[in-house]
C-alpha cells in the first residue's frame, strides 16, 4: 500500500481525471474527425459523379447535334450526287436518242437513194425489153 500526504491524493486523482478526460476528448475528436472525413469523401464522390453526369449529358447533347448536322450534310451531298447522276443518265439517253435518229435518217436517205437507183434500173430494163418487143413485133 502507498500512503500520501493529505491533499496529494486529490491532486493526483484530479490530474488522472484530467488526463482521462483529455484522452477521451482526443479519442472522441479523432473518431468524429474520421467520421466527418468519411462523410466528406462520400459527399465529394456523389458531387463529382453528379458533375460528371451533367458534363456527359451536355457533351452528349453537343455530339448528337453535331452528328445530326453531319447526317444532314451527308444526305444533301448524296442527293446532289444522285441528281448529277440522274442528269448524266438523262443526257446520255438524249444523246443516244439523237444518235439513233441521225443514224436512222442517214440510213433512210441511203435506202431511198438505192431504191430510186434500183427503180431506175428496173425501169430502164423494162424500157429496153419493151423496145425489143416493139421492134420484134414490127
């Protein structure tokens, strides 16, 4: 057993009590600090996710607008090319029709010339035959 002077024990008990109080306060402070940091990190993560989602939505909207604009530009370009192709095909058909008509006209003219020549030859041959016949009949 240990014996103390009067008042010393109270002083030591008071210091002990203050030391325990300080230790309990430190433990409580650290626990509350850790809890506060955890809550902060959790809230911070949620805020960052919300901000990222907002940015993603904003960028997605810009992307969708640009994509639809690109689709419009591409479709208009394809329409222009298709019209050019159709015009080229029409022009080609017209040219082909004109060429066929010209060839037909040339061939018809040649045919008429040859037919006139044939008719003339036939007429001359008949004329000669008729003249012989006439001369023989006299």
